[in-house]
C-alpha cells in the first residue's frame, strides 16, 4: 500500500512539473515618453531608453546576442521634417543584462541613439512627432520583436 502512495505522489509531481512553462518570452515593453529637443538645435543627439520584461521558462540560460530598434513616425502636430510612416533604424543599441538565467525573469534595459532638430523656442508654433518603437532581439532561444506599449514623443519649437 505504501508503494502505491509513493507511485501516486511521483505521478502527481511529474504532472505538476510538466505544467511549467518551457519557453522564453519578452513582454511589457515601454519607452521614454517624451524628449524636449533643445531650442535652436540641428540633429542634436540624445538617448532613448526602453525596458522589456523577459521570462525564461527554459532549463538553460538564454543569452541576448544582439538588439536593434526601429522608430516609426505615427503622428505629428505642427511642422515636422518627416512624414507619418517614415522609419528610423537606430545604428547602435545597447542592452543589459546580456543573459537571463534559467527559470528566472529580468528587466532588460535597452538604450539607443536618436536625434532631433528644433527652431528657437518662443519664436513660433511648437511641433511634436510621436513615434512607435519596436525592439528586435536575437537570442540563443530565437529572434523576437516587441513594440513598446507607449509612444516616444519628440517635442520641438
């Protein structure tokens, strides 16, 4: 009788273990909400920051091998140098951490460069460009693309 109880306990343990997620996922991406472009600037560089939640349900660490970021102009207010639909591919993207341990979660911090142009403030009407941001990551578990849940706005004169 005791061996039957042990067998039932073993079967239940195996059934519970098989319900564990066994994949890697990226969720909950968010990006800096806005950036005030300095008055009188021309192609002034600045950094955009994003965070992504990673969940590693696999039995092995997942390494992040590379990342890229795309900003797509979604809407404009006032005069804007680009038109809706124009895309910007960030040339250099950094991220931290570079891996997510087996069975754990991490907040991945992503940074990439952008630039803005603005007339002098108080010299006329202000303008704004709202961008959707998508981060693409190549990992040891595969390739992923995730869009930020919010937009990144560049505010200019």
